């Protein structure tokens, strides 16, 4: 049994007809693996996946409701860019205004984030842009919510 000071966390990646699940215990600032399992999914509706997930967690006596949702790489659009700023807030603004230049979707159809890979001496930054369709996020959030999980 785990001490009260230890916190459980579910890591969930729905991908290719599977629910990939990791149960981690956070203790003393570290994440330790408690369990890893895969739930096969034939019916990929949010209702069916949430029922299967709920049952799998119940069968393993997992009580935590906190989940980190992993977006599969196959659902992401990743671009490597060089932008004329070193300031994160300016880079975010540039990306917000010019997102349509980098992806084949309208800006309102996606969520995005970025990571500065390098700040160059000339004032430019090498940036990695990550985009995912809102519909993908909403579908995966629905599975979690219907399973009674809290996405953190």
C-alpha cells in the first residue's frame, strides 16, 4: 500500500484501437511506475472507451481520478521554425497571427504550443511548433470525462 504522501497519477494515450495506460506514483518529487497496461478497444466511441477504461481501473483498484492525457504523435502537426524574436510572448503572438502559414487548417480549428529550441545571437529563435486539431482533443477529453477522470 502507498503512503498518504504519495500521489497516484494516470497517464493515458488513446491510440490505434488501444488505450495505453500507465499508473505512476509521485513520491519525494519522483514518478515511479506502479502499473502499465493496454486496453483493446473495438468500438472507438467515447462511451465505449470510457466504459472500458472505468472497468480496467476498477479491476486494478486504481482510485485516483487525476489523468495526464497524451496526444499521440500521429495526431500532431510539428513544424520547425526560425522566428525573429527571443521573447516567448512575442513568439506566441507571431504564431497566433500567422498560424495559417504553417498548417493546413484554420487557426480556430487547432490548439497549439511551442518550445524554443535555441535563442540565437542574431535575435532569432529556433522554435518547435506543436499543433493538434481541437476535435482530437475534445474526443479524448470526452473519454476521460465520461470515465470520471480529471485531466490535469
